[in-house]
């Protein structure tokens, strides 16, 4: 099996919400211009908003196959972004690991489009893993963590012209705070066909939850996001990518059908709740991104 890329989780980053407040910036990326590509979803008869398909059927009612079956299926590349903004002189080395300048992000998204990749959302991914439903020939998922407000801007200026969709894992304590997205922006992303998912209330390590933490960090934030979007919120991303087998069942009990980590091996008994992603840094150009994708989503 090839070595899987994972940026180190330095202590400076694992400081919780206070560091995220400092790092998220309201600096806006440059405009993306007008870039036209053929809509791959339409050409293959696949809706870019999978919630329209079997919308009346709850995902939780679908029968999940055994772990061996899921692990045998080809992995779908899932890219993880945090901040999309220009570097500042005050950015620490650890902070820069999670920042991608807008011009670099634009290059990365354009090479995905030019190379024939089609963005998918968590529901499509889940139906593929659970029901074997068809995906585009070259699917990729773009995910954003935390809810920094520039993520809304780049969705409008870079993703939209390329007909690309993304999933936004929102930390709900930050909603409406400076440098983070507002309820209105989250609602618009959802209305525009992007997916809104959960990243806990305040970005604390899920492995340490007990008792009422599950309501505070998962159940209540999930309901808040559902009240904003008017849609089910059933997907989850672990803060820092940290998980353990013991926390999967409580997540299920709170209505989460699938969870996303970073690039450690998937759980051998519940791969649906340990779906892999890779963090994309700002020093990868387009060709490097394609190479890393090809090397990272093989084996387990």
C-alpha cells in the first residue's frame, strides 16, 4: 500500500476554537473571472444536487453493506480545505499548513475541471458506498472545514463558474461571528446546491466526549444547521481528523449516517464512519494535486 499523505497535527493547531478565530480571515480572494466548462453531471444524467433524488427516503433507512464490501470499493478522492486566503506576515508555520492562496486554489479547481473530474456531494458518495449507485467517471469531493467566511466568497467566484459543488463542514459556535459565515451565507450555499454538514459545536476532540457532550457537540448543532437550511444534516467531519472506534455508535445514535476523518486507515468494521480525506496545502500546484490524489486514494 502506498504511503498516504497527512499533514502533521502540530500542537499550535490543536488549540481548539480560539486559534480558529485568530486564523479565519475576512480577506477576500481575487475574482475568478468567467471560465466555462461542460457540466459533467448533466452530460451523464447525474444531478448536481443529489438531495433531489429519492428525497423522501431517509438515508438512515438504507441498509449498509458489510465492511468487507465497502472496503473493497474504489475510494473516491476527498479534498479537505480550511482557509482560502493570501498569506500574511503574521501567519505561523503551522497556520500556513491550512491556508491556500486564492490563486492557487483557483489553479487546483481548474485542473480538476480540465482533467474531467466531476464534483460530488456526501449524499452521492454515501449512496455509492451503500447502494453501489453510479457516480461520474472521475468523481471528486471538495470539502471545507470550520466555516470561515472566505469559503463563501470562493464558492461564488471560483467554484460557481466551474460548475463545481462542495460540502461545508460547519462549526456552529462560530456562525455569525466575525470572519466566519453568517446564517444567510450558509443558507445560500445550501440553496445553490452545495452541502452543509456538521463539524461539532466548538471543534473539540470527539474522542473526549462523554454524557451531555453528545447533545452539546452533535445533536443541538445538527438541529441548528437543519433549521438554517431546511434540509437534513446527516454527515460529519471529525475535528483534527481524530476518531476512535468507541465514538462511532454515539454518532449514529445522534443521526449521523457517515463521518469523514483525514488520511489514516479506515476502521475495519465501520469504514462508512471513517471515510478518508487529504488536506490540500497551498504549495501544491495543479499537477501536484492530481499526483497526490492518485497516490493517496489507493488501498485502505
